[in-house]
């Protein structure tokens, strides 16, 4: 992985933490996610309008990505209804690189070295330590199945998107098509489940949702682009440094307590990033 790709993935990690924080700020987490999804559609269509067409072989990958992104958003929004950003986010993101690395060793063509797997393991250890507080701090354990469901969906769409972007021939346009599919699937799905009342009516919620959607596109597009140049499992692991950003946002923005456990977990995550660069 080149230094430029490494920096790009780190920027994507920050954007990912930021849009999650914006969703967490809203009074209705599902409503905020619906707004984000609605705004995704015009963003995707605008990029499609100025991009070359993707290969027809990538269409099934776009549909598969839209389905797994629906599952990701569904589980994540319900998890945020039950836990803090600095707890839900590490659990939701933490299991994903381990799943990607394990499954990817059998189904992906990328060659991941032993050192890179060690980096993934160190990152996973830091992530799991970050999530430990759900058991020791008396927090709502009902967030766990939703957060773990989100992690499984993340692992699924990571592998689908990495391969789909390569098959498409135009990663930016592929991301745009996935944004359209994702936005339509989630919006229509939640309207079917909850009706029109799921859509927030206040302007502040729409403003935050629009910013979150733009940040989501930036994080997603950069990550998928990076997967066309570097091993998918390694990119997926480096993206999890967004947990460090999420903890800082939770501490500085939400006044969440910075415990020794969180500080140690953040240090382990940073160690995993350094190891991946050696």
C-alpha cells in the first residue's frame, strides 16, 4: 500500500466517524438514517451523470451491495438507539475486518502477508478492548445483536464492493450506483415498515442528514477506490481507525468520559496502524 493510498484511507476513516456522529446527534436515529439515504440518491445520480458507464457485469454487485448496505444501516440505527457512539461504533466496526480477513483468505484473490494479518489482529484487539465497557459499565446489552449484525453486514459489503468496483472498471461510478441502490432500498424499506412518520420534519435534521450523506459518500468512495489498489482485507482493517476518531468526537463533542480503557484501546489501534505501515 502506497503512502498516498494510506492517507486517503485515513481521511475516509475520519469522514466515516463524522457521519456516524451526526446520525447519533439526532433525536430519531432511524429518521436520520432515512434522511441520509434520501440525499444519497441525488448525490449518486449527479456522479453518474458525469462518469463513464460501468460494465454490465457489475450490476449484480450493485444490487448485492444495496441489500447489504440496507442491513448495515438498519442494524446500526437500532444499535445507536441503545448505546453511546464510543461503544456501539467500536463493536459495529470491530468484528468486520476479522470477518473480511477470514473469509477473504478463501474467496478473494489478494495476497495478504503474515505481517498484514498481524496488523489486522492488533487492530481487532484494540477494537474489542474498546467495546469491553458494554459488559463492565452496566450499559444496555441489547445493543450487542444490532451492533454485531451491523458488523456482519459491513464485512459483506466490504468484499462485495471491493470486487464490484474492480469489475465495474469505473470505481467512482460504481460507488454512485451503489449509493442510488442503497438510498432507494433503505428509504423504501423503512417507509414500508414504519410509514411516512419515519421521515423527520424539522430543517435541522435535514441539514445534518445532508452533511452526513456527503461525508458518507466521501468515506465510501475513497475506501472503494483504495480497494482497487491495495488488498481488500488491509484496507478494511485500516478503515477501522475511524474508531479512534469516533472516540475523540464522543469525548470532545458529546462529553463522553475518556477512561483509561478507552485510551489504552486507542493506543492499541494506533499500534495496529503503525504495524501495517512497517
